[in-house]
């Protein structure tokens, strides 16, 4: 996210850290570079001015000038002020209301409002254990109501039907009545959007807000819009008492100005960030961690959370037990490992959360090519019979040709995949019993290590 801004600021961070002495002159030089980077990232000018002023005041204070490592102290100030610009810490959704708690979704057409409604429904079901109902008040865009029905089903929530012939206020009242009678915890109302702000849109959403009395009014904004996102956010905040912001498309190669601007312009906290197009691609926004990503420090905590969420612990335990018992590691197990990687969001999603130094080394690998290679391996295994997956030793020349044809690849690709499988199979054999310990001894990795439970 915000790759160009991240690149510039992380490069500056490395330079600042190397400063043995901080003076007004080199602070001014550094802030000039930061100012240019922020403006190029489409951060609103008033926000840039305020940020630079705050950093300058603190950078020339006792904290940095009296520090034994002034360069690192200065990096710490930039990091804290970036986080403060986007809002302190975490601001989760507020459901402190008599059920159903109504959440009104606002934003322009194309901002990802309908998809974000379904993503939020899934979050509330899985993380907050709520019974969720969604409804669409977008009677102007023919596919909007059907789109919400589809994504709501994917999220595991219930959808309230509406038609283009109804008035949005009537739809909302009917949905609220249904939610009350059927004991729903949360009602998510997806409102109509426009390609641009107009009086009709604002009047309609103001009427909906008055009728529903929502506990949360969330403004959905496309992180790739830059300066336009700020202008739109300002207009909506003047028409509605916004309680929070959802940033969408933060996984795109955007300039990132929206994330640094909308909080300060609207006064509403950023509550969620859309991290992928998948229905579970929504995470609670943490300003401190997001600032670390922008400065190239990575977000290891988010990486751990993403891996933990994607790993099927039961399947992992079953595989471990199978290996320990001496049963062979077959192609079904190999396929399972590939699918686990996909569930984690893929290589590029994991890369995004690595610190810049590690990401740069890993970046020497072509991620698009690596992702395609993973999909190709999956296709090859799917072209095999159940018997071939259980007994890979049966796969000779004739079977290889049939598998290659079925997967749409060359026979060499099948051979390469089988060779990689054999290497992993050998590794799994070494892990049986005390083999893992012997392997680690050979690698010289046993010094100071505790006894392991093999």
C-alpha cells in the first residue's frame, strides 16, 4: 500500500538513522524531503503543513538534541506523528445500542461500499459473534441490490430484499422492522452512491440517517482516489455526523494520501481498511502499525495474525501426527500445503507486511511468477487420479503425458513439480523420530537450544 510514499520515507528513515548529530539544518533538509513525498502522495496541503510543523517542533526539542542516538529518536518522532495524523491506536466498531444496532454505509459509487458492507458483516459474525442483516437502499443502480444479495451470502449473513421501485426510506423502515422482529443484533444499510456529490444524494442519505438513528455512520472511501477522496470526505462529514471511515483498496499501488488526510479533514477515526478483494479482506485499522508500514518498518504482528488465521490447525496437527507415525507424505498432503498458502492471502499479501529490508531481499523473487507457479502446481495435482496422489511412484511417462494435457502444461512442468514434492517428502522423512534433531546437529543449530519434543 502507498508503495511510492513508503519507498521514499523508508529511504529517508535509513538516512536519518545514520545521523550522528541532529541540527536545525539537517532537520530542515529532511523535512523538505518528507514534505515533497507527502505532497506527491496526494496528502492534503493543510495536513502536510500541520504534520511538518509538529515534527519540526519535537525534532528540535530536548528529546532529540539530548539523545545518545538522535537519528533514531527523530525516526521515532516521525513514526508517532504519522500515527497521530491517522488517529491514535485502534477505534473499533461501536455496538452499544438496543438491538438491532444500525450501521449506515455512505460513500460515492465505485468506492467499494457494497463489498465493504459484506466484509463488515463477515467481520461482525466471526469476530463479534453477531447475527447480521443487510439491506440495499440503492434503487438507482440496477445491479446494486443483486450484488449485495450475492456478497451477503458469501459473508454468511442474511439479506433483506428490496426493489428499484421502492423509496430508500421505506426500504430502511421495513428492514429495521424485520430486524427487530427476528432478533438481529446488527442491521447494515448500504446506501446509494453517485459518481459525484449532488444535493439529491445528500438529502436522501440525511433522511435515512434521521429515520434510522444509526449507532455508526461509516464513510467508505477509495484509498486510491488521493486528493478527491479528501474533498468527498469533507462534503459527507458536513452533511452527516460521521463516526468512522473504511479505507478500501489499500492493497493497490496507490499514492496513499487518503489514509493520511481523511482522519484529520473529517475528524472521524479510520476504523477499517480493505486489504484485498476477498470477502475476509478487511482488518481493523491500527494507526501505529500502519505508520510502521509506511515508514518501511513492516507490520510483523499483522503478518502473524494473517498466517494464524489462514492456517488450519487441525489439518496441521493431522499432518504432524501422520509424519510422526511413519505414514508417507503424499501428493494430497502437498496439495494441502499449497492451499494453506492461498488461504493466507498469497505471497504478495505476506510480503506487504515485511520490513522494507527483508521485503527488498524477498522482492528479488518475481511474486507474480511465484503465484502463477503455485497455481500451476495445484492444477497439475488436480489432474491426477486419487490413486496417483496417494502413490506418486506410479506416475511414469504415459501418466505424466496425460496429467500434463489435463493441466494444460508441458511434461517438464510435471517433472519439476514431482521433483519438488520428492524433496519435501525427503525432508518429512527426516523429521520422523529423531531425524529432525540429527539434521539440526549437522547444520550446527543445536547450540543453546532446548530439548525438542520429537
